[in-house]
C-alpha cells in the first residue's frame, strides 16, 4: 500500500467513523427528544387530571354548604323581602286605579309587616285577607281586572333545582369539564 492509498484509507475510515458517530448522535438525540416529549405529555396530562380532580373535590365539598344556604338563608331572606315586594307591586297596580280596592292575600304572619309598609302609601284603597294555606313566601294581589301572584317559594325551588342539577350533572362534566 502506498502512502497515498494509506492516507485515502485513513481518510475514508475517519469519514466512515465520523458519519457513524453523527448518525449515532442523531439517533440518540431523537430518542432523547421522544422521551422528553413523552415525559412532558405525561406531566401535562397528570397536571390536568390533578386540576380536574381537585376541582371535583372542591365542588363536592361546597355542595353541602350551598344546600345548607339554600335551605336556611334563602327562605329567611325571602320571608323578609315579601312585604316590600308586595308593597311595591301594589303601588304599581294601584297607579292606574283610583277608587277600586286592592285585596292583599297573604299568610297571617305576613299581614302586619305588609300593612305597616302599605300604611305609608296613603290613598291606596286596601283590603287584607289572611290565608293560612299560603306560606310566608307567597301572596296574591287581587283587583277588579285580575290578580298578581307573588311566589318566592317557587323562585327558591327553581334556584334550588338549578343548583341540584349543577351538582348532580354527569360526573365527567363536573370532574373534567
């Protein structure tokens, strides 16, 4: 073998080794990239699951509190608000009426509070009718052309139903939605 042939063989071996090293490096890098992408994907999926799991547990723990508020706070607030709502509605109805009496029908326990509020509105011809069958969240305003029904119990029931629907929705919706 001549010096030139030996040099060519050495260069060819070097080139072959360099190419093999480059291919090995590229293959190793692709494998490492794939491993990192998989690890990142798993971490994101795990974080997402953890978030949804935490959200689900939070909603589950809030459910009794919201139910208790619906059962205790809202009815009390409605009973307190009924006299003012009746007074406002009666005032609105009476605007177009002058001498036609308006009959307010409510639970006997609500009549005094409604009467107190209505006494400030002089000139309204009012009659009161106590109806023990009505709850403390219901009242009727009757006049010559018809009547207006105020039913805060129904409003509370609808709110309660909406909350129950939310908390009893498909578990996948509340835990992953």
